[in-house]
């Protein structure tokens, strides 16, 4: 892409959570639920002298995308690294459970999860973990009725329990700037040592957990450039898809076979990981834009 085209392209990553949602929904259809004027703050952060936020860093909105009824949940990475606490987690879980009630009543609403999170918030870990478990259960139940669309775009990425939520989505859309992993680089370094994973080595980190690598190894369906219009096109396509079984969560035996083939004593490298994950059972699919 030439310089002029790059300058004209509007970044999705640089948008706030609320701007991401409003940019996706059809004009005039957005209705935010439990907005900042409801003053739903974390009851735990203030007790630890941490500044709270009135929406606890999670935006929930109903609306339509190209005429399809959707509920969007967007995590704000600028607040506490997008961490999941009691209030924010409950907002997402509640929105998904209401969507499930609608689906069972024959009024399908497609969830779109804009994930930008380091996982559970340590200051209220038990409450956050309980909410994440409810999110997982709701996603699995919803997949029988409607597609559940996950989107990871920014460098905060998606880690911890919410990375499992991402993996449970019917379709996962990522950018090259995104990262996806169960444990973050600093956690791995702390537990396994810097020789195993150097959290300061950014090229290495993105080569293993970045969006392009995750797409190449079949863990995501769609790879996009950081282009607000291109991402909106892919989300519009995904919400219009019918509900379907998700191979990467159903093919348990194939996953176990792949894991058994990996030598845990060998230090991970991007090329080797791609080769190990690119098996007949897990030939990479999906689109790239």
C-alpha cells in the first residue's frame, strides 16, 4: 500500500471503545445500555485508591449492522488495560444472557465482542473470574442460535480468561497489530524465565502471539489491516452468517494429537510453530484483507 493510501486509511485501533461501536452500527440505531450516566463503578478499586470509571471500561450497545440486530460489547483498553472486573464483566455477561433469551424466543440478536483486554483485573480477581466464566457459558449457548463474532485489533491484545472467550467465538477477526494468548509475555517470563520468553523482545512476541501468526496457525478466521472500513466490512459479513459448529472447539482429538506432536523442550520460534500447527486436520482457513 502506498503512502497516500496509508494516510487516508482510518485506524480502528486508535478509536476509543465507544467510537468503535458507534462506527460499526447503522446510523441512528445505536442505543447504549448502562452508559456512564448510570455511574456503575467498580466497588473495589476506590478502596485501593485507584481511580474508577463510571462505565467500568465496558461499552454495551444495541443496534443494527446492515439491518441485522446486534448487541456490541467493547472493552476500553485505556482503562486499567481493559481488565475484567465485577461490573464490566457483569455487563458483558448480562448482555449475552439477554441475547440468549431473545434467541430462544425467536428474536435473534448477534453478539459482537470487541476484545481488548489483559484478562481478569487482579484487584477484584474472584469477581472478575466469575463473570468471565458466565461469559464463556453464554457464548457456547448462543452459538447454537446465532454467530458470536469476536474482534481483536489493538496491541493490548486479548489474554487470560478472555482469550478463552475469544477462542469460543464463532468467528474471530484480528489485525496484525493484535495479540492473542492465554498468558501475557510478562507472566511467561516470570514463571519460565527470560531465556524462555523475553517480554522486552517485541518482534519475538508478535511473531508468536501476533494476529498474523494466530491466523496462519488456524486460531482465527479472518486477518484484516488496521482499517476501520475494512474491519467493518468483515464484521458485517460475519454477523450475516448462519450459526454453525466451530471446528477449533469441537475437534478435541485432533487438538490433542497436535499438542502431543510438539516438543515442549524446544524453544518456540515462529516458523516452527506455524509448521507444527499446519496439519491436515488444521489446515488454515478463513480470509485475509
